[in-house]
């Protein structure tokens, strides 16, 4: 067993780590103490004489060399800001995020000799760093425990209970089995989920799921379960296909499901059932990623990153988005982030007007494409998906040199992309959006950065 404690200074990692190691008869390792031992000098001196980067390099070396089991690790407050550190800390471990309110942390660390990391006052620095680091703590952990009003023994008892009994009482799991079986894609998968949730053999196995209606076609379970195995994470990813996303979210709370990928038609409706929504998702008006930590549900949108990343080296200033749904909103947001002038075109022009007005961009009917001389064309409609052999626009509206990005990823070469290729356009398949949004989503869910090439290989 390896238990890792992460969190801000003053959250209790050192005191809890020492006491927890004694209770579990494991060795205790404080990464800051290891850094001091390697450097032969204190942390203030390392910062003063060598700078923060030298400290972070030492920290990375210490974390990479940690034993794989038989210990409790108290990690430095900023360690999780490096995805490489997260990968090492997470592998084969149970990671607890010890969190406390800013005012509690301030009182606990007042008078510390640790050097400041900003030019802000101590109180302002704590709040600023918490705002920056908390998303990383949430992603890099398995379990969140509030230490603000708990003593050391209480925190240790909560951790030990979780380690040996899981995060949900067995009676609760049994009570909600019928609901999750009904949402499962097959009787075999339902039986597997029953075993996973109710078995005491591996009480810390955490559940992830994609939810939509329909979503049985999704490749996410195969991809994520491969990645969980590769990075030695004690997780399992399934499908919860259900028409009412509120019922899915309610079940996620009761069974402490760690995260949900959200697909059509739930991306907007799910927002009403969450506790916190990040700025990107709020601006887009859609959530495709939900992270559950300590019973608080956090909503994110990584679709826009899936659109933006493949376009970052595209030359041009005018872009056209076909469609007016959630995918179109993510595309508009990404294109504006790239500094492009955006037009929204849709068969039903009223919907194009509604979307364009939200983002302050231009709009028109589909027939307007031929007169716009667009540098980038994004298809955010489902036209061309699966066996649909239609294109959302006629071939004569395409021109050589135009970048055509079809967000449909099944099949990889849609009718639109086939025509664009004949016309000499630069073609970006929808699989690229999936790859980059999945990379961003996996980072939200686990704190680990996955190379896009690995995701592409796993999708083949």
C-alpha cells in the first residue's frame, strides 16, 4: 500500500502523514524533508541561493524516486502543478487531497519561514495560490477530506476508514444497485458494476462513466480503461445510457462516482445539477466533464480545446461554423480564442442568430457560405455521421487552401472531408477533436497529461 497526501501548506499533510504512518505500520516520507536532505540546506536557502526552479527540479527527482509501496507520502504543496510528478505520485497509490479554508490555512502557517512565491501579501498569496492550485489538487486526488474543523486523529480515522471500507457504505451501494443496472448498457455490464460496487475485495476501486442518450457507440470506455491500466490507476470506466441526466447525477452523488463524461443531449441540461462550473464551460453554455470530489461536483468543458488545438497553426482570420448546437458553441469559443472573425451558419437561421448573439459574432443561412471567402470551415452538425452519405455543404462552396474541420469522427473520412480533399483543402478529421478533448478531459479527471500519439494509437 502507498498512501499519498496532497494539499496546500497548512492543510495537515505533515502531522496527519506522520500519525497515519504509525497507525498503518508504514514508513513515512515527507518530500520537503527529502529535498532538504539532498540539498544539504533548508528550503528558504534553496530559494534564496538557487531559485524556485532548482527547488522544483529537486522535488521532481525526489518524487520520481519514491518507493512504490509500503509508505505514507506527504507531498509538497506545489508538487501537483507538474504533471510528471502527478504521474509518479498516482501510480499504484491512493491519493488524498487534504483541504481547508484559506483563513484556516493562513492561521496555521502564520510566521512560517518559507519564502513567498509572489509579491502579494501573505493573505493574498494564499488565496491566489489556492485558486491556481485547487483544480490540480482536485484532479490529482482520489478522495477529498476537509481538515478545516477536524483534529489529526479525526482525519486519520477518516482516511483509514476509506482505505479499508471505500468511500460509500455497502448498504448504500446495495440500495442503489437497481438504478445503476437499469442504466448499464447490458446485463453483463450491470452484473460487473454490481460486483465492483459491492465487493469488499477492492473497496477503493472508483467508477467513471460516460452518460448520454444514446451513448452505447462511445469509444471512451475502451480508451479510458486502457489509460487507467497504463498509469496504474484503480479505476473502471463504464456507460450510463439514460434519458434523464438529473437522475444520473443524483446516482453519481449517492455512489460517489468519481467522474462523468457527458455527451449529447445532456451537455447543457447537466449544468443545472452541478455545484461549480468553470469559466470556459459557463461561457460556452455546455459541460462535457464532471469531476466529483468530496461530494462537490465540478463542471468543465474540454470540447473547445479539442477544436482549438488542431487549428493553432492554421493561417487565416475568417472562420465559418456550420450548426448552432453545443458543439458549434464550443467551436465558436475556440475560434474566438484564436482571434478569428466567426460566422455561424445554420439551416434554421433563428438558431444561428441566437448562438451568434451570445458570442457577438456574425450569422447567416447555410447558403451564405459561398460569399464569405472563409479560411476555416467547421462542420458542427451531425450531417455525415455513420451511414449518412450527405455533406452539409455542396462541393462548389469549397476552395483550394481552405481548412475544413469536420467534428464528426465516425467515419474518420466523412463525405465533407472526401470532397474537401478533392478540392485541395487542408482536412482535419473529427478524430483530432476527440483526441485533444480526451487528453484535456483525462487531465481534468486524473491530473495526468497523456501524449496525443498514445490516444491515437489506442483508438485504432
